C-alpha cells in the first residue's frame, strides 16, 4: 500500500463514497454505499441514500460535494419534468444526463460534483452515463465512482460481462460494493441498489451483516 | 530571468510506479511484477525486472523509488551471503525479511521504497513477508506499488487458500494485467518468478500474451 492520496483532501473530489452502475440483459443496476463522513474521521450518517430518483425510470448517483450535487439535482429534476411535459412522453435517459452535463459544464468553476445516471427508456433500452467533474458526458456499460472505486477497478474489469442476467448483475454489484467498503475507510454501511427495467423499479437494500464475506473475514 | 528546464526525465525522480504481488501456495511462492520505470511522465525503462534475487530461493519485489529499492536489495543480498556462510546452510525467508525491515525502519525518513520479500525454506516452506514502512508481517499474499490500489477488490475476492502452483501463476498474471490496464505508472510486460523446494523458475509474459477483458 503506497501512500496513495485519492481522497478529498488532495483532489477535493470524492466525498468518501463508492458508487456503481452496470447494464444487464434487459435493465440496469445502480448502487452505492451509505456512509457520509466528515474529513474521514467522523461518520455523520451510517444510512444515507446516495441513489436519487430524477424521474420514473431514471436514477442518479452523486460523487463529490454533497451540497453541490443536491443543488444540481434539484435543478435537473425541474428541467426534466418540464421537458417531459413538452415532449408529452417520459424523458430519455440521455436527456437526464445531458441536463446534468449542461449544469456541470456551464458552472464548472463553482461546482465540484460528478454523476452516474442510469435508467431505462423505450427508445434505447437500458443505459448508463457518466457526467464527470468538468462536464464530460460519456456512455458506458459499467462504471464506478467515488473514493472507494479505486480498489475495485480490477474486480469490475475482470468480473463484468455484457448481457448478464438480473440476478448475476445484482450479485456482481453487491460484491463490488462490499469489496470497496472493505478497503475504503470512508465507504461503508449498507449497500443501496436499484434495479430499473421496462417493467419498473425495484429497491434492494443489503444490510452490513448480509454483505458477502471474502477470504480474510 | 528565464531558466531553461531540460528534459523531464533528467529532473524528475525515477520511480518504479509499479504493481508487485507475491502469494504463497502449498509448497512455495509466486512473485510477479510489471516492468515500467517512470520519471514524471516519461517511461525511462519499459522492460525492467523488479523481482530481485536476495538468495537462491529468496526473492524480493521492488516498488517506490528505484534507487532506494535497488540499494536495499543489494545491501541485503550481501548481508544474506555473509549470514548463510556463518550458519553454514541456506538462510530462512524470515531472516531475509528481517534484514530488509531493519534497513527500511532505521532509514524510514530518508527512504521511500517498499519491498515484498518472498521465498521458500526447509523449515516453513513458502512464505511472503510485507515490509512497508519498517513493519514485518507474514501474509498469505501481499500486493504493493501504485497499481495495487486498483486490484485490492480483485485479490480480496479471488484469493483462496490452498491453490495449486499453476492456479497461483495465473492469478498473479491476471492481477498484474488488471493493474497495468488501470495504473498509468504500471505497464510493459509481466515478470513471474516461482520458487519451491525444487528450485526457482523465472518467466516473462509479453504484452500481447496477457489476458484481455470484456472491454478490450
């Protein structure tokens, strides 16, 4: 273990968090840990939900400053519902991601927040988008973020397969979050997962004692 | 006044920003490393072998400052030679690790290198020791270097006790590949050293022979 500063003191980016989104055959899973901490020394909340609904079938996870993220999401929800009324149909996932991207890009000097957006729409099915700190928008099949994500890049690269079943993808996401929470001291608590498919939305909460255990636990 | 700054590789410290790993199996150990040595944004050596012999059946894996790590390995190599003549037989892995730890701890303010020591001896079989910052701890497996952060999740999930030699070698190659793909300071080829009761085997896995993953 090198003295490897990947946390908020150096980059000012990640508020101790692990977030993840992955596409499976027919839907998408988006999830996060539940710890909010101050300076990595005090856990201010053990059960905060970092997966936020912005529309019926579109959810976001936040990384970075919680205050900035909440402000951006509030504005985005408004834009999205207005857009949906104008289009007379549910918004596309890329619309939600673009709204977030515009807000992040135009205010890049003041904001420090990045987002994962995941959802399902009729035109393109399940999708995952990443809006990074400066306002870049890219689409990926699987993506991770937050301070805890550095520890699971190898796991995700090795274990993610396109077109998994819903059960396989849920297991993959739970394992990845558990591994990150096991190594990152500012991620922890329970695993919040949301499964979005054409049929609807399902919340899964995996409490700490039900998280998978690995060889040294 | 205007100053001319020369090429970065002459002014930046040379680091083995690295991925190193050592694991124990029933009957021996497997060590692995990448081969990239960087000075700032330049790669000054893309084929460096970071697995350095301390004795016939004891190797160490180097990470951190290249100069510091190499110097520690050379000094311990000499001290182990003297020690093994004094006791009249092959040294224990724990002795080698202790010698490394003594240097790392005594000079911890001046040095910035982390060596993982692994090998086989008659008394305790295969052993892996971590010596980060001057501690000494025996572990079933150890990872180190800048690339190791990215594969903690993978090794936590995939390591099992009692793997066979070939499974261990494949596990080491997979881990190194995943780390090299994500860490800008790790790359090149993978060096793998296997040590057991019968001897020591060194192997190089070239870039195009490394495993690929779903997005490649």
